[in-house]
C-alpha cells in the first residue's frame, strides 16, 4: 500500500489556499492510487509547541536516562518522524506569512530535526537519514516572490529537506493572490493545470 503524508500549515487549516491546493493534488492522487492511504497532519488546527530548552534536552538525553516528561517529549517527536518515514509521498501546503514560512512549520521542522535519528554528522559533513521520496510543495502567496530575493521560503525549505535526506522536491506556486481577482484566478488556474499534470 502506498502512503501519502499531507502536511497543512495554513493558520486557516483546511480553509487556507495552500491547503486547498494540496487537497486538489491529493484528490487527484487518490484517483490514481485507489488502494493508497492518506495521512493528514494539520498544523493549523493542531499546532505543535515551539521548541523549548526542555524539549531540546529531552532529544539529547539517552532514552534510558530520560525522565518521564522527557520520554513524553521524545515520544511526540518520534511519532512525527515515524509518520514521515512511513510515507512514500509527502505533500506540503505552504502559505507565505511576512516573507517567511508559518511558525507552525518551523516548529514541525524543529521537532523532526534529530541528530542520530533524521540526520548525522560525518567527517564529510551532515548526512540525511530519511530515505528520499517525492515531496510536493504547494506555495500560496499574496504577492509575486518566486525567483526574487524576497522568496526566503523556497531555499529554506529545500535546504532543510535536503538536510534530512529529502531531495526529490517539486514546487507548485500560486502567486499574486492578493493582486486582484484576475491575478488570483490566473494563479489558481495555472496551479490547477500543474497539479493535473503532476498527479497523472
């Protein structure tokens, strides 16, 4: 059975444009994978706590030495990592907030970046420990940022995913959503066409 992990990060949860684009792809994917399983992690409706010193220390402490609270923190992180490892395809809904990624996504990244678990340091530099698989990123933006210095999202997301071992990444952009009805319609139509091609 093929498993798809959908990670929504819009503060509007299912109502966000990035989530709707991700849903369009997942719906099309289901048609091609009738026996496939879809797991949804909605960080808008169920946000993760931001990384704290307490949680970080729990990740660093050997499992046999962890307190009960530290075990709980590590277990929550392990659940996210196991969910990621179990997926054959990953779909990420990515809105842009104030030129950056949602803080909920940063918290997610902080919970899955675990030395010795999702990456390790070697004599040749860091090495990702998550086996590569296809990642689709649906980026929704109010303005036009792709290819400009203000697009801080694309490089950051690629760098982080590469760091843990994920390199096969496809971005679908819907930009200019707040620049008038015509701009919004053109962006969403173009994204829908791209989704249809990718899911086929």
